[in-house]
C-alpha cells in the first residue's frame, strides 16, 4: 500500500513518459489526478458499477500512455 502519491516513468513506443498520480477524495469513484510531463493534466477513475476505468473528456494522451498509467495504478493501488 502506498501513499496518495505515485510516481511513474516508462517508455511507450520508444517515447519516455514521466509523471505522477495523486488520489483525489471522491465519494462515488476511485479517482486520480494524473500529471504527465509535456501533457495537460487529467483525471482517471474506476467506475464501480461496471469496474471500468474512465478518463476525463479532454484527456489528450496517446492510448498506449493511458493504458500504461491505468495498469500502473492497478498494480500499485493507492491508499
């Protein structure tokens, strides 16, 4: 179990991706603010009824980057 803050760094298609996620207090979903170097920040959350990860409407990262961030969150569940 980690704190409410998780650093990440990985490569997607040879491009380095670096940033962090921070758990946000939300009464309805498991929600994280995501800050990635070179991109606008966005949120991801786990929709409980469907167990599906969702992202902000204007998330502007490559699909591979978003998938990698979500899989990183799944492995390192924040407190």
